[in-house]
């Protein structure tokens, strides 16, 4: 896809991967709108990006009907339509399943899965009008290799990945494509309370975003981040998941401790 002049909407665009995707899309020539839950963060992000091109933003929570309506209003009002929808907004609460509150689980489902599905559904008329449109769903590497103490988060991230795969096939030949992104641990505000950095460090949000925009430009179907060891583990998890269980067992206690206070909802 040639993104020059394309109208792109990025949810969760005020920080982290979303902010960097917005930056890279602007650099590639797109017109961009971003949403996020905090108006002050949106205002700061817009000021940061405005020298790169046409950028606008609004405070909106895509987990709510009102937030989704505000998000699409931004697309029509500021962009005049929609060619690229980036479902990036997300939240996490880690720990033992018994220690995660019911409302925290429901919030993860709403922000990571239900919200993006309903936003995409509502955005489809605009995307169809484009004739050359794209939905980008930001999942997680945890969707490919489930990690202990992240079970609800793994469930919703696997859900959004398979939603995208099925939707891609549903919309095949209809002018709307779907790209799925699987980041590994990334240095973002959402990871600030996680202790998992001790297990091999974190990628930069900028590196992830550059790969995402390269995938958009080259019409790829997915972006799977991580080096050769990570890709080998993903393949092993497909063919011999018990071997992955064995490999991860020695790190279980350390993973539980690292995940205990990880919360960004």
C-alpha cells in the first residue's frame, strides 16, 4: 500500500507503540488521527507530532460505545474518511488468575478484544468507501506462546489475532485487508510495572512501529517480532508444546514475581 495521502486512525496513539506507529505513518506521508483515554496525553502527542504532517487527536475510550463514536467522528471530521484503522489500544493485568479481580478481567476483554471488534465493525462503511483500506490489529507475542500469569491477557490477544485472520478471509477481494502485529516485550508505559525486563530486555516502540509501517507498505499479512530464538520457540510451541512447558518450568517462580504487580488498565 502506498500510504501517501492515506487517512489513518490509531487508537492508543498517545504513547508507546501507537505513538510511534503514528509517527512512522506521518513520515511515510499519511494524514493521521490518534485517540487515547487522557486528553492531556493526546494534546502532548499531537504537539510532538505536528511538525511531521497533518495530525489530530481526541480523548476517547474505545472500550465504550461513546468512545467508539467519538473515535469515528474524529475520522470523519478531521480526516474526511478512513483508509487505515490501527487497533492498538490495550491494557493488561497480570498475576495468578485467582488474584486478578473480575472487573480487571472484564476490562481486559473490553479494551483488547470487544472494543476493537466493535470499532472495526462500525468503521467498515468508511473503509469500504476507500476501496484500498487496511485494518491493523496489534496483538502480542503472548498470543503465540502463552505465558504463565498472563492467562486472561493471552486469551484476549489470541482472540484479536484470530479475529483479524478470520476477517481477512471474510473481506478478501473487497478492498479491505488486515494486518496482525505480534510485538514481544516492548519498552512502553504499559510495561512500566512489569519486572519481565530481566528475561532478555525489551524492544523499542520505534523498532516495532518501523516494522509495522514496512509491513503496510509491502502488503504483508503479519508482523512477528523477536529474534531467532523467539521464532524457534514459536515454532516449537506449534509442534511440541510440552517441550516449551519443560523449557519454561525453571523460570516459573521468577515469572510470577515479575508479573505480580504488572497492571496497566
